[in-house]
């Protein structure tokens, strides 16, 4: 029996080692390229508008808005970065867990333990791919786009001062971290109103009873009528007409002590 030349044996061993190394690396190479397709995914139904936006690097943002009379006071939002797992993509932060599985024309979402972080709404469902652009172009309109839920909140209705309510809306509107919206005057996007009167800016105060102070464009008669109208509405919070500096707060900077503003608090 012939004994293999030592040089040939060494080459054969190197070839087998290289083949095994390549075989093990192929799945990893394939998976590294397998991030979800970047763009916008929708899972709208009769109760909620549900939108998932994923960027090229796996960052995502999730937005849920109630659109019926029963759910207009409910919303939710979350964001993070997806991590590749064996059967899809995963995100976790504390108790909040989100899992995405590839599905026909989109992604199947399962969320657990995120209600305190993102809002107590239904996130789960099939999100269908709607376009490659992560920043869809808004429809052209002669009137500013108003979020109906937020507009109602500015009317002292269905107030929520937890992190799923007014604070998160103001943070998104002002592009600020959630912990920086309290006690700070924030300019309000054009189009938001209090009983039909334009809201110019707002301050969210954290006290024994949190309240939202709003600088509203109108004279005393118009503001008084707006407060009265708000008190007559179903699910309205406590609306008051106050003078700037009346409470132990800084109020609206640059406005005199006689300037009037609207105060909204939970009932």
C-alpha cells in the first residue's frame, strides 16, 4: 500500500479546512444581507392607521393612530433598530419585544410587553409593503394637515398625560426627547386649534394635577366662549381661562401679566 506524500497530505488537509470554513460562512453572509426591504409598510384597518417605516440600516419607526369615533383618543408609537434572528428580525428594550417575520408582500408583526412604552393599542398584524421611500410625500392641500386626535386633545377632550398621550405628541411635534417637553414653551404646528381658534404654542406642566397651557389667538370674549363650549362637550377635561403668571409657573415668556391662555387638565 502506497503512503501519501507528506506534502500532498498537507495540501489535502488545507483544502478540506478551507471548504469547511466557506461552508460555515455562507449562511452568515446570506443573513448579513437579509435586512427587511427599506421603505413604508401599512397595516390599516377600520379602527387604526398603522404605519411601519424601515430604513436601509434596519432602524424602524412605528406609528398607530385611531381613526374612528371609538378610537380617536388612542394612539401609539415606537422606534428602534432591528436585529437579525433565525426566522426574521427582532427588537427588544426592557420588557418590550417586537418580532417581524417575512410574509407575502410584507412583514408579520408580533409585539409583547410594549404597552407602557409605546401605547396600549393593537400593533400586531400583517404590514404590507407600500413603497421604497421612507419619507412619503404628503398630499397637496390648501389647508394644513391636522391630526384629528391631537386636535381633539387641544380641545380639552380625552386628555392623556402618560407617555402614550400628550407628552409623546409634543415630543414628536417639536422633535425633542420625551423628557424635555415638560415645562417648556413649544411652538405648535400651524393648523391646530382650540374650539376653532388657532393655537400658537403650548406648555406641558407637571404638578400634582398635570395640565396643558395653550396660547390661543383670540380676544377675551372669543377665549371665554371657547372655554364654555369645551366644557359642554362629552369627554371634555377641565378647561379654564387664566392670566399669564397667575399660577406659580413661568408662563409664556414675552407675554405680559394680563395675557390670557387656556389651561386644560384631566377631569
